[in-house]
C-alpha cells in the first residue's frame, strides 16, 4: 500500500444510501440519509433527537486547504497522511470536555470510525465566531497599517506583533452571503460588529436576542476550556473559530449547540510554549503550512490578494508541492493530536474500505 493510497483525498463517492446530493466542502463531505434511515437509526440507537430529525453521515478527508485552495504534492499525494483522523480526534476530545463541563452539546450523535461522524441537522447561526487572545496574522497586518478598530472594538496604540491582548477579543464575521442587513456587505466572510448582530439577530439565524449573549458565553467558555487544557501541555491557544447552530431534542426543546469542528489546527492557531518564551513562534497548526506556502512561491501576493483568486487557484492546481512539505504538516497534526488526546493516532491503510464496511455491518447504510 503506497502513501498516496493511505490518504483519503476523495470523500464524496462513498455508496452511502441517500436521496439528496452529497454536499462536499473543502475538507468534509455530508451524506444526508433518507427519512426512513434517519428514523430507523434514531429509534435503534436511542439518539436524543426528535423522531423525525434529519441525520447525516459526515466524512472527513485528508485534503489540505489553505488560502481557499486545495493543495497536492508530488507522487500523487492529494492530502496529508493522518490529517483527517487527527482533526476528528481533537474535535471529539474538546466536544467531550464541553459536555462534561456543562457548556453545550455538539451536532455529533455517534463516531463509528475515526473519519466519520453521525450528525443531526442543525440550523446554523450565520456567524463565524472568532476569538483572539494574541494580535497576529491578518489582524496584525491591518493593525500595522494603522487600523485600530476591529468589528466595532477599538484597540490601543503601541501593541507589538504576537503580543497577548489585554482581554479575549471576539471579532465575528458573516458566514455565507447575507442579504438585506444594513451596513453588512452582501459577500461571504465580512467582519461584523456586535451591534450588527443585536440589531439583526433574526437575519443571523438567532432565535432570540438573549441567545446572542448565550453564544458569546459559550464562545468564551469554550475558548477558556481549550486554552487552560493546552496550557497544561505548554501550548498557547492563540485564536480560534467556533460555529454554532440550533437543534431539537426528543422533547422538541430547541437548544444552541457547538457545530463544525473546535480547537483544531485547521480552525485555530496553537503556538509552542517553550519556543514562544524563547522569542520564537513555532506553529502547531495550519498557520505553519500557510507560512511555508508564502515562502515557497516567488509572488506571495497571489496568496494574500483576494483580487488574484484565479491566479491562486491555478497556482494550487498546477504546482505539486514537495513530499516533505506535506509530511511536515502530517507531523504537526499528528503530534498536536496525540499531545491533546494522550492517544496514538493510528493511520488507516484503506480508510474508504473501512468506512464502507462499518456503515454496512453496523448501520445498514450501504446499498
């Protein structure tokens, strides 16, 4: 079995029984189950959801996305060995801690395989909830150019790159293209203020104004749980993105939950503590790969300038990275996952065959 075969790069072609098109994102693919299969699993598995709740199988891949492009390496390597399993293991770890500490549930009902989640359909809150504990990345680039207001929050002069902020900063952005919200451009991923959310809570899919405080509380509490656990491992939780949504339980009660993924190297920046105290930033997250890409290509503006998206997509399509570049990412993801979970991540030799076998044998979802 070659290295390329052990990577799950294509995850939208599994023979999972479904009567809806497979939704494939940058990293995960979602298979919506038939109403009959959803109802059967809810009854058989005893899930705490409404009897008619739509369920889905969510399959993660080993694809690596950065600067809104999917990257590949020489030798037919179309993903990062171990990346999918590492991301799921980290998210599962944090979601479990959130539940144990009484924060909120997630959309995950069961985890039949390291690459697979069984999830219930959630009504998403249309906000990328971003929390920052340090000034770095895009925020630093804007600050360096003189910007002092971020998402309606004024920031003091005199801050240095990679400095810890006086308090946790919530800098939300829109999720998807939202129409008809005064002062919010109708484009994906634009910065918004707390006032924008307060004044248009229904447009952002909140059920009530009170839930805005609830989402901020869950964001801060979730951040604090991950930050304090990483601190024990001498790792620094720099910034992260959370997503939230609504589901109903068996009794039909609506509740706000965490969804997507949390505290992973894809959705967060994690710095090595010893290196930081030594005056160096060592990334244990995808930011390290982004920096490698910026240094690898002679014109990094292509990767940073949204106006050059066509050139950027061509760059990713036409340039195989070195094997070493993706194996470096593999080492980072497996290393931080094993540190966080305290368990070894075992690389599957044929993840697709394993997934099909489990979903057929235990869940009767394969035609």
